[in-house]
C-alpha cells in the first residue's frame, strides 16, 4: 500500500512539474523574442486578442495604462540597435487549473546597463488545442 501511495505521489508530482514547465516555456519564449526584438516569436505565444496593461507607480501617483498588443509588438520591433535593454526575471510563481495558468514574475529592467525600473509581470495563459497562449499581461513599474 505504501508503494502505491508513493508511486501515485510521484506520478502526480511529475505531471504537475511537466505542466508548469510547459507554461514557463511560453514566458521564456516571449522574453527570448522580446530581447531579440523579434515580434514574430513573441506573437507565436500570444493570443490574437491579448490584453496588455501597465501600472506605473511614481511620486505623481499611480496610473493604469492600456496598451494595444499590435502597438506593443511594433514598438519592440523598432527599437534601435543602439539601445540595449534587458528584463531580468527574478523568479517564476506558476499556478495551473485545467486550461488556465497564471505566472507571476518579479523583474528588474535595465536600459543601457542601468537599472531603469522594477516590478512584477502577471501573465494569464489559456490552453487552446493543446497550446498555451498568453491572453493577458499586466505589469507594475516603479523606479
């Protein structure tokens, strides 16, 4: 009986780990495209009607900004080569329930090797026909 219980726990843990890794790879692919200024790679892991929002926190107060996915992809693809940027993800917290997943990633954003701002990304993903896609992305930004 003990062997069966341990086996079931191992199988469940393995399945959960595998599913979490699938979800994490979507975010990893998104950022590979982001850092390469490759909007095609980024779009490959995003839903057509992805929602984008940002919360900026500053001495002037807090603002919620809605962004068009197409404008976002275009802005990334047109960043000049003279500008260096890197978003360092500090951790991944992944939760999955059936066809929905949520990924919370604290980050630091560097512009020309200097810390520009930091915050948290919150991704919501939907599994459609066996593929995870980002349907919602909101982030916080503070100096």
